[in-house]
């Protein structure tokens, strides 16, 4: 059982930046692909970014490409999401997720992930 704990959310003005962190309890963290998803009020959970188990491959939703960067530190069992040039439409609860995918293609579908964090709120004011 992998436990994931997100942190780093908060209130920021449009154009600002935040860095989310997700710490994993699992010692075999490096075996897991990691992803970030978000869910705004009244909307379905959507893919934001993903990184392969090795960190060698990443993928992003079109809406965040060029603004968000996903990275991981396997020595610290942590994945990050650096969010720059934030927009009000980025407001959502952000979730990190872990899935066992021993291939370089980062998974982007919700069903491809086995474990989820509790979420952290990101609010971007205009």
C-alpha cells in the first residue's frame, strides 16, 4: 500500500507560481510512474502531468504545457509539480497518483493509477 501526501497548495494571484510536492511512503517509489490530476468544482477529475518511473519521460495536458513542470527525486520519494504563470482556470484540488508501469510511457488515464493522495487546494485569484 502506497501512501501519498500532497503539500504546497494555497492562494496565489494570476501570473504567480506555486510548487506542489507529493511524498510517498513506499520504499520502492522508483518503480512507480507518478501523475498529477486536478478537479475543479462541478467538473470531472482531469489529467495534468505525468512522469515515468525513471523520470526520463514526461507528458502534460495541453492546457498546462509550457507553464507546468513535473519532476521527481527518487532519493526523497517525492514528486513535484512546478506551476508558473498560473491562471484562474487552474483553480482546483490537485491530486498526485502512483501507478506501477515499468515502461517509459507515462500513464495519463485515471484508471492507470493505483494509489491517490488526499489532494491539495490551489486557488488562483484574478
